[in-house]
């Protein structure tokens, strides 16, 4: 075989990188440091979103037992994840490190609903203590925008949900959610 520099190849003599025929659109080749690699979904190309807007969705009987933040009414854009507003969850289809981001406009329903509230991320039903927020409402006229964000490592088929709870031992707190947006972004595939 003749010794030909790849830089001088043209036309039919050009060849595609290893495995490109089976790579999906948007995939990038990631070297493994051992002389090989794999085609993977590029970071920033895997995302999911569920939301509700311009609503008045009540969550009743909130207390010290966390309950699902069941307010989402629509699926937003997604790629490589399953956004499921009907079950108020996002399912991850690729293992990796993710950014989780939620923004919520919440109002207390009555003066007796004053107190400390918590919103937090659950992965497969278990609280992830690294992603959550505490917020104090002082009474019936409170309407605030609350944000939670964090970086988490997730596995294939992990299910992400948001939960809410308050400091009310009698489970009598009520809120009205005027808007909610929950998004998940792949930062690095593992």
C-alpha cells in the first residue's frame, strides 16, 4: 500500500471517522484516553422541561409530610429525556451530570398559611438534599417567586420530581401556584 498523507486525500478516497454510520445526529466522538472512544450525545443537547403558566393551581393540606408538587400542565421542549407533566416528572435516559433548575410563583391562600415552606428535588422518590430551597411566607398576601437549582449525578431511568412541605404539623397549609417551570439539562455524559 502506498504511503499517502491523509491531508492529500480527495473525493472517494476520503473516509468518515470510525462508527459515524451508527452515530445519531448531534452525537460527538469522545476519546477514552486509551486509543479509542465512543459516539455520545453532546452535552447541552439532552434536556427536558415541564411547566404551567397563568394558572391558579391549589395545593392543599401541606405540612411536615412532603407531598408531590403536582401542578404541571404542559410538556416543554425535550430531547433525550421523557417530560411527563401528567405525572409531574422528568425521566433521564442518559447517565451523567445534570443541572436541575426550577422557578415557581407561589401565593399563600390564607393568613393561617404563614410559615416556612420547603421545595426539594426527589430522585426515584428519595429526597436529594443537595437541591432544595426554604422560603418563609408571612401571610395571605404573599406571592413570591422561588427558585431552586443544583448539579446532580443521575443514572439511566432516574425519575425527577419536586416536592413541597411546610412547618405546619397539622397539615393545614394551602398555597396557590400561579406558574411553575422545571427543567433538567445534561452537562456531561458518564
